[in-house]
């Protein structure tokens, strides 16, 4: 499997992905919530923002390196948790983690990965994080967390914006079903969520939300691990102080890629208020719609310490396997460096709101 020679951007990877992957899988990976308004807006919001350059700056010691949770992050680009990499490549997460290592990128492993966390960790040469969905029984949530700790993961990412799945109509129309050879192997041995009948006339309340996490769950989880716990799915600045009070180590501004509740604000639009409320008390990251190095620059300018990349990882994996993911990440790293150079910012610390044109 080789990368097509005309693949020079993340949009090219998406185009080739759409040509190569069967419609049902394409609908599952790319499927938005409901009418896809938020998913489209995630991308459009970046396009609205204009950059304001500075010229003739000293760039002789330029670097995109920073520090996060006491570790050196060579580029402020982290692989977001994405389920079932084997849907698009037989090596699945093993190819992804090797590509991450080759590009010195950190990777977040999904609870619903199609390869066990310990196997992924054995291939890793850069830090790993583990994304956690709480389980109906606390002892099972602890089991998942201990597996991540034993594998050497450096942080936990608790997804807090999806107590139920969104209305993914694209996926429903396509009739997606997980192939029998692919499973969420990290959940092996854990109790399935027991069915509880909903109240009459209520398909969601009571029947599906009995085990949904709360702020008490966050506080309990933070008290059970020495790892930093990042909360993924924060959009409202009103949730910042409760997160800090519960012991969260970081926040990820995210609307789940537009895959849960439709018509949410875009991540980049929500970012400034969340970052202002956090006021540097803990790291703030963001995901949603990033496809260019200029997008990363804009996110950093509006308050993010780093960004997470989701769907493009699976696009590149489907098109080029390990080499595709490594090439895709290298493209983003290069584009970020170009954007920094052409706006006159030699370090990430120099990227602030003045990078964004006042018309934004």
C-alpha cells in the first residue's frame, strides 16, 4: 500500500479515503450527528478566521516544541481517540502507533480500539494516552484504568460529552454493522451494560442514562489515579470551575467532531471563552475540523496548548497504512512550521490573539 503521488494535503487523503472505503464504513467514520450542521461548521469556522502576519522577525531559533504535563511535546499535535482502526487497515492501531512514533507524535488510544492497549504500548516509541468511557460498574472502569496505567500511558482522557450516542442518520441510512472480526478488545472480560426498561414513552431517560458519569464520577476517578485526567467534550466555560474542583488535569474543547448533538457551537468558536475561564490553571486543548497547519496556528492563538487530530488519522491509515499516517502527520507539522514562519512567530509562546486579523 503506497501513498498516491498527488496526496499533498489532508484534503487529498480524505478524497482518496472516500474513493477506497466502502460506503457503510465511510458513513460510520465520517458520519455526523443528525443533519451535519455542526460538523460542517467545524471546518467553516477555521476558514472564516484570517491571519495577521509580522515580517522581518528573527526566526533563527524557531521551534514548535513545548512542554505538556512535564514532558517535551515536539509539535502541539496529538492523535485523538478513534475507535476500530482495523476497519480501514488490517494492522489497525499497531500501524498508527508506529507512525506516531516515527513523527514524534503522542497518541490517544480509544477504549474501543481494535487492538489491546498492552500490544499497542509495546510498539509505542512516543507517549501514549488512554481515552476512557466510564463503565456501568465502577470496578470495570477501574480495570480499564489499571490496564492503561500498566501499559505505561501518561494520561487519561475521559470523554464527558456522550452519555448517549448522537442521532447519526448517515450511519443509520448506510446500515453500518461492525464486522465480526473486529471488536472493542480492551473491554474483554468486563460486564456488558445491562438493559433497563425505560419509563413508558421514554426511549432514553432512565433506560440509557442510569450509568452516565457526573462530577462525582470525575472526582472519584481523579482520586484513583496519579495520572492527569483530561475531560474531553468541554464547550461551556461554566464547566471549567467544576472540572478544576473535581481534580481534572486538563480540558479538551470538543463537540465530538459534530457526531453527538447537532447545532452545537464549533470547537474553535467555543475555545476562547473556555481558555479565558481556565486562565492557565490547567492545559486547554481542542479538536474538531483541523485540516491545515494554519488551523493549528489559529487554535493556539485562541488559547489552545495543543490540538488533537481525529478523522484524518483514519483517512491516512486507509490510504497508505503506516506510511500514510506518518506522511499525514509530517504534512501537518511542516504546514505549522510554515505558518509560524510566515506570521513571524518563532515559538509557540509568541502565538497569541494578535495572530488573528481583527476582522475575525
